[in-house]
C-alpha cells in the first residue's frame, strides 16, 4: 500500500509494480485507475486518510488474495488532487485472468465501502465534505 | 482514562473520559449535540481495531476512534 501527497504518478507506479512481478509467472495483471472528473464546479478533490485502520483493511485483502493465488496493490492520495489527475489506483496480479477480474471488482467495491478515507470537494478554495457520496462503514451506528 | 478521537470531517478535538465500556461511552457522547448527530452513521475502532459489540470493555489508556461515512477513490 502506498500513500502520496497530491496526485498519483500512475505510469511510474503501474510500471514499477509490473517490473516487480515480471518474473513471478502471473498470467494476468489488471490495473484500475480512478481519475477525478471536472463536475459541479470543483477544482479538485481532497482526502483525509486514517492510515492505521486502512493498513489493517488492506492487510486483510492481501491475505484474501493470497488464498486465491493472487496479489493486490493500491496507491492513494492524501490532500488536494486536481481534476483530470488520479487519486486512487489499484491492481491485481493472478495466475489466470478470471480470478484477477473478479478480485479487482470485489477489492474496489469493498474499498469504496470500508476504507477509512474521507473525501471533500474543493470549490473556490474551500473544502466541503462530500457527505452525499459517502457511505457508513460496516458496523456503523454502534454508538447511536 | 480513555481517549476518544473524531476522524475526518467531524472537526471535533479529541477528548479524554472515564468510562468502562462502549455502552457508557455512547451515553456520554449522545449528550453532546455536535457529536450525537454523527453517531448513528459512524463506525468505531478501539486501538485501531474495528468493533461491533456495545458490551466491549474499555481500559485506561485505550484509544477509541469514531469513523464517519467514507468515500475513498
């Protein structure tokens, strides 16, 4: 898991991940790139991350992937990320493509639902919590 | 003392309180108007491990994190 301040250098990261596994005999490498769209007058999105819980979440996925003979990778931005650049990328390596295709979907869906990351719209230099697009994590409401 | 921290957009400073389980903590936090509106949609971690049981015991030195709705990516 890799965290960066600002936009991700997607080509460098994907290229490096590919090089690292070049002799691991994986038949499939499926990358996912999340790019920030220009909409609703935003100039950027901004992110807060709670790294200790994110690391625990990610480590569980590393184990789940391992049980299926696969590897999961991810990188995410902290702070402001301008439109038309990337704040989140992930990838799966596996011996066969079917496992990788299925795993990238499950991994990204669970990431959206349970990774402890908070998103803000940046409008006229102000950070506004993206409440409407946010999802309560699993187990939410325990103290309510 | 148990330290309680409010993550992400909550914008509330951490507090330290004397409680022995999550049920007691819930009761106290519900009395604070700035905090109570977040509780029904927030998840809870103790010492960075997510928890699901209101009877979970709290010991002095424990750190409780309140995690509001998320949106990564």
